[in-house]
C-alpha cells in the first residue's frame, strides 16, 4: 500500500510503500469451515423432516400401500388453498331417527329443511350431502334433543372466526377408553393414538373432506370397535374422529365439543332435562361454562379441566346443549329471546 503526504507549501514527500505480512489460517479453521460447508450442502439437498412445509407424523416403519395413499390424500387436502366464497355458510346436520321434536325452537334460530346404518356411517352420509354445496365451510352435527344457547349471529361469528374443528379428544386409560382398543387395529392405529371424545362435532371443510376420503382407518373401526367385540363395548362414534385427527392434524382441532352434555349422574346416558328443570338460570349457567372437563374411567377417576381458548382468548365453550325433552319445547320457546340475548 502506497501512502504520500503533502506539505503546506505544496511540496510532496516521496511515497512510502508499506506491506502487510501475509496471514495464514490455522489448519483446524480450514477443516472446520470445510465441515460446515459439507453440512450446509447436505441439508439443502436432503432437508430434515421437521423442516417440511406440510407436517406429517413421523413414521418409524414402512407404510402399506393403503396407508401411503391415505397419507398423500390427507396431506394434500390439508395443504390445498381454501376457497373463499362470497357468502360462506354453516351446515347444521341433525342426526335424528324421525321428525325433530324441537323443530319450532330451531325455526326461531334459523330455517331448516329435512331431507339401519351405524352412527359414523350416518354422519358421513350427512356430510356427503352437505359437502355438495361449495359455500358450506363448516359442518355442525346435532341431535334431535339439542338446543341453541346463542343466537345465530353469535354462532356464525364463533365458527367462521377461527380455523379449527371442534372435536372432543382426550386420553382415557380406563376400561371405557383405551380399554376398548384392539390390537387388530395394528399397525395402522397404535394404542397410544387411540383417543376418546363426544360424537357431537363442528368440523371445518378440510376435515370433512378427510373424513369422506378415509376408508382405511374407518374400516379398522368398523371391524374392531363395536359392541361385544373381544369382550368390550367399543363405540366407533366415540373414538373414530378423535383418533383420526390426533394422528393426522392434532393442532387443527380444539379438544372440546361445542355441544354441552351433562354426564354427572354417572349413568349410561346423559342427563335429560324435563320441562320443570328448564329455567333462565339453567340456560345462563350452560352459556357461561368456559372450561372443558374430562374424567378417566379407571379407578383413579382423574379429572382434567382446561380453559376453552378461542383464538387464544378464553371464551364460552358451548354453542349448543342436549338432552332436552320435547315437553320442554314451550318453555324454551318462551325463554329463547331472553337467554340468547344475555
């Protein structure tokens, strides 16, 4: 490097050349840099599984042809862009053996049209009809004894304002939970994946499409989860959906049902509400519940309570409730304008 200096009278000093000693990198630094470059190149060519854009559960064994097809189809459904209709709608599907006893109450809520298989097959048939309308973006399964706890506007905003399905899901190690599991479900469904939950769901369109596309896992439940099989009374409608979506989209479900059911009496069927029990106070209480409650069926009877978080904010858990007997209809009709406006 040459440096020259100029004096005040305009005379210049002779330039002086300065040289820097050549620095050589230690061999260990060169080796380390080479290793880093090799790692970066291999990571670019073969990215790790956790970096994949479309997450799928890690699989430690080779998949069968049927499983491979199911994984590909489900992954593509979950990753496809959602169609945004101008007027997105909610499909309310009533699972009922006949006329709807509380029809007049539901007419106050909205207008509905009504149009020997298993419960899950009946649910899939309802979904098949509802999916024909591309504007239907959310699908709610209700029974003939369900009532709305809020007005239609509140329900619509609650469902359309979030991108999860409300599918009840918890692990019950007791005889009425994982005690119903059959090893015949292996290898596709492992014991750790077998979950339990309420059959009353609210499901986004992507999950409805997965449920319709699935035959592999549904067949496992049809054959190996049924009353009396291997000495257990297994009910597919309590296990199929929680298990399926725990396996394929665990972060896409809120682990509670939007339909309140009271099992506090400890019987085979939930509590039924008589006309004399239907009061403004009862309905207000059901609307204010803001935490989930699960209890295991083993001897320990472990209770679990968690807040209902809607987009990260604590909100009421339930939009609907059951079982209300037909005799309560007149009382519900009288109370509906008041309790839904709370």
